[in-house]
């Protein structure tokens, strides 16, 4: 293997599966914490302020609009664009940020970029005519693209920024939603959409003494360039040259920004509880001539379908082969190869055969990722601590070509806590392993709430027909049709993954399909004079039973007690994919349901459903 992580092809020794399974269990067990997601708390006070845009004063709104969407990220932008295209010209997007962008408004830390290829990650590329400048676009370009969508589709005209919805109540007599906000707004809307998502409520671990620190601190989603110097485009953070900096967390965000901190900080201490798996990224600029050759009518939809078909969500084949060829499609490519080995000589294709192929491919891939650490990191003890002992899909897979190299810098120290985490914060620094590390600044790279209930993350609890709250309706578990419609909540739509495609490799693809679906439903209702749209109780129940009865074999938690390292599995090391290793609650038991056959099958199904014009399962009045 080369220093960049390319494999030289030499023969590796056979994999001892039982030894790996045992090591994975041991590493999982040492990280299990009985408090689960309660080990975190939300940002408060100065940590929560918006460092990017000042709040602009305005008068409260008391008017009426046809469509309101809560959330100005990809979900709101795509849905708003599709509703506008369907003929609705009064679309209002409400967001607590100062502009469009969602998580890309907040995440401006140095090195931030998408880890799914730009050509399938960025929505509405064909409609806006934008060519991504590189395979994995950086945050400033992604934010600019969000603004481009907002401008092209007129979504700025009625948007309310730096505004949080505090109430959403259905008025059954007037057949409208009453929307209240923290800016004194109280307006009505015929239709509402919710796209608050899992990546906007920033969190930090509830470490003893966290409020005592006497130095400077900030969360990566509120990066303080006034303190560090530099800018989101990667300019040197010159103010850190004489600073001792601690970064707490080694997940996807830290993997991207640590190389920049290692370059600019006087000293950098990286506090790690669980290492990320970090594979080769292989970013490269986009060749304009090549892009012009692919950017023919319908090109992005073809790429989206191709990517889904060539990931674990597809297991399909297209005439184009694998267009993206990245770490995500590599996972599925390996599983397909292992499956072919088992069936080409007359072996029967069964669910167990598929699971065996998945496990073998995953073990092989993770051995390569761990070997890459040894090839790149000079210090042996540091390299050993940076190795991930779990399945690649147990946590968000990471891809980077400078992260591991950063630990070879003389001013960088990895403080591995062996799964225990930081013990406490003092007024002078961070204590781990019984030792205090004095620092001038703490950077919290600890992510966002993902496993909490939707109504908790949203900051409001929608009240539907008969005064029933959404939290009450879902007390026994989330129930929807297509992950979009909820019985008892007419004219309301939800944009998210669960109970639809559940396509984690490319989340914006889910949003694009859902936004297109909502646009079709709303456009049909408005054009035909329907006042309300609501899923029937029977259709909602039938959908849940359909999901329960035929989920993807890799979308569950394994069979017969065997180990299976997939998102949500209790066999995985704790994280937001599996509720921090805690058993699912009654309210969360349906939260990871996906369509039988996987995401590609769902996208094909929902396309047929909306194109039929019948909108089966919905009652329009």
C-alpha cells in the first residue's frame, strides 16, 4: 500500500473471522453507556449564537400563504422549487439560520465538504445549470449552490430567516394551518412541509466542568474565524500559531477539519473516544469538457439512479456501469463479487448467502482500512489507536487523504481515551486518562442530535385534527405513508428518510424524490380545487405492514442472533445509527424501516405512484 492509501495488491493472510467478531464485541462493550443519548446536551448561551449573519429586525407576519416549509436546507429548497414549478407562487420557507443552506449554512469549518460525489449529492444541478468544480465540493460552493436554488426559484421573496417556528396548529373549520414563530409571526397556510432534519440541533457531551473552562471554545457548526483567523475557503488560521488547541471528537466533521488545525495551530490535542474508519477520498477537479459530455438532458437523474443501483441500496446493474466509482459503491461492488463467488459454482442464492457475502466483504474492507493506517501513520501506538474495530457501515464511513497524515505533524498529539471519553473539563484544560492537558481553546466536533424524536429536534409539536399532537400520534412508533403523510394531519408533509427509501449513502436523493412527490400532490390539489389532502388510516396501516413484512435483508439487525454490522445493529459500536447502543424504545421501533428491495426499488415505486395521478391512499376533498 502506498502512503496515499492505494493498495499495492500484495497477498494478505486469511482473515480470522471469529477473532474479529470477538474484537468488535469487546470494543463495542467498552463504549456502551447506560445513559444513551442522554450523555449529550444541546448548545446554549454564547455557543449557540450565529457568527455568520446578524439578525435583521422585521415586523411580524399575519398573512396567508398557500405553502409553508419549515427548514431552509436541501429539503426545503427542493420541495419549494417543485411546488413553485407545480404552479404555486406563494411559497414561504422559515428557517432559524440567516440564509438558505441548512446544515451547509452552519457547517463552515475549515475543510468542510460533501463525502458523496457532488454530481449526485447536490440537488437540482441540471435545473440550475451548475457544474460542480470538484468531485467532492467544499462547503462554500455548496452554500452558494443553495443560494442559487433560492434565487432561481424565487424562494427568497417570502422567506423568513432567523425565525423559529414555535407552533403549528390545524384549524379544521378554516382548513388551514396556523403557524406561530419566535418573531411574533402568526400566519396561516393551506399546506405545510417539515424538513427540520437530523443535522441542525448541535450537541456537546455533558462532561463535568464543561462550563468552567476559562479559555475560548466553540462548536464546529459555529466556527469562530474571528478567533482562529482564516475563512471557510481554507485560508490559514493565523491566529492559532501560538495557541494550544483541543478538538474533542473524531467523527466525520473532525476528519475534515483536523488537517487544517494541524497545519495552523501551535499545538493540537485530538481527544478520541472512538476512531472513524477513514478510506481514500481521491478528490479531483471537474474537467469542463468531460462534464459537457455528460450534461445531456436528464443526466443527473441517470446519475442518481446509477449511484443508488451501485450501492448497498441497489444491488442493481445499469447499462452505464458504475459512474461514480467511490467508497460507497466499492462496498456494494465487493459484496456482489463475494456473492458471485458463492453462486457461480452452483450455490443457491439465499438470504444467508447474501449475509455471508456481506460479512466477508466487510471484514476484508475494514482490514484494508486498518492496514492503511499503518501505512500512513509513523508512530505505532498512534496508528493502533486510530484503527476502527467495527463494520464500515456501523458509523458514517469517512473518506479523506490528509486526516491520517496530520498525525505525523510534530505539534499533533492523539489523546486516545480507549472508549471512555473525556473525564472532565477544568478552567485550564481537558482531563483524560487522569491527566490534564492545558489548552487555550476547545473545539467541539461532537455533531448534531440524530436519534432524538422529530418533535424534540423541531422545537415544536404539530397539533393535528381533533387537537392531537404528533408526539401523541407517534407515541407507539412513527406511522406514515411513504414517510411523507400522517393520518390526522391533513395538508402536512414530512421530508426525511424513514419509512421511505432509507438511503443513507446519499441523503439528498431522498429529499429530491420526496420534494418531487409533494410538488405533484400539492399541484394536483390546487389545480383541482381540493382544500385538503390526507392519508387514510387504512392506507397508512397497510404501508407499515408492507414495510414490516418485506424489509431488505441488510436493513434489519441480522438473522438468528448472528453478527451483522449494518446501520442500526446492536452489534455495532455505539453511535447515532443504533441509538448509542441502547435498545430501541417503543416510540423508535419503526424509525429504521425501509422499503422492501431497498432504496432503488422505492424510488421506482414512488415515481410510478405520483405519475399515475391517482395518489392511491390519499383522500382529497
